[in-house]
C-alpha cells in the first residue's frame, strides 16, 4: 500500500470512518444485549428461552439509530473503502469487511422495520412465525457484524506499519489519533495504542516521527511539542521498553537540543 500511488489522505479518512462505524455499532449492540438480558431477567428465563411480546420486540432497537448506522456510518465506511482500495484495483479484506457490514445492517434494519409495522397483527400465528424468524436473525446478524469488525481491527493492525511513514498519516495520527483510537485497544490509550501497532518503537517512535515531520516543514512549535512528548515517555512508570523505543527517546532529546530556543512570551 505504501507505494508512490499511496494516498495518505484517503487512508486516514478510511480509518476515521472505520473506527466511527465500529463505535456506533458497538453502542447499538450493547443496548440490544442489555435489553434482551433485562427482558429475560424480568421473565425469569434464560435468554435462549425468551419469548418477547410484540411491543417489546419492536423496542429492541431505535429505528432511527439503525438507519443512521447504515446510511451514515457504514455507508461512509463502504465509500471510503472503495475509494482507497477498490478504485485503485486493490483486493483488500478491509474493503470486503466494509461491504459486508453495510449489507448485514441493511437487512437488520429492514427486518426491524417489518417487526415495527406488524407488531399489531391480529393473527397471533403470523406474529409467532415472524418472531421465530427475527429472534434468530437479530443476534446472528449482530454477531456477524461484530466479528467482521474484529477481523477489520486485526487487519488494520497489520496494515498500519505500511501507512505509518506517510506525511498525512503521521500528522493526522498525532493531531487526532487520541480520539480516533480511544477504547480500541484494551489497556492502551488511544494514541499510544495506535502508535504501538504502527511503529516498532511504539509511542516514542510515533511522537518522534511527528516531531521530525513538523520540524522538516518549518512547524517548530508543533515539532517541539511532539518531541517533548517522546522524551516525556521516559518519565512514565518503568515498563519493559525496547532498544528501538529507547533510541527514539534519545533521538528526540538530541533534536530538541538542536532546535532554536522558543522566544519568551512578553509579560
């Protein structure tokens, strides 16, 4: 991917769309799971034995949230995936993930709208048949999308090192990576987690790359801040640190010493 034709802007836009779609989906999934468990608890049965009445089944999702998930989040993800991969002739699993997620959420939305429309059916046998269908479809589709997104995260982890030297990626990651990757990697902060998968030297190398990029383009205040963040990692509680990470911290110190001192702010 990191070739002369590589478009760092498109790659970053794809990452933004991917993680935004993932956050939105996980919120919908958590709400669905919480409601099913609540209904099962109130009925005193295991969730697998739960028979949800029409009004409750229609409230398992907010139709507008599902529509937003499909028409905004997953539509954007699919569009950015096609623009980055398919239109460049690249066969890429992330493009497949994006398309399948959009497809599954589309079907889930239509199934839910059918339940909402037909919840007042006077024929209980017709409702029973519908319930048997959607009671299996709902969790199956949700879990399928969750697995697709988990596969997508693993593929992102594999591909990040190929993108990590692009100038747009380097600067965008530094400026917006904390919010982008918040909560993605358990036990790691947003930007630190992103850097851990993008660079062999982890966060020190990520901050060093950002510092180099800004300084090379004449943005010394931004470069200084990034280099200072690389050096500050040395003051964190000591954990196993690779030789590469330690070397990046040392290089950031050298660069900071070579930079002109900032002008004092007038009193």
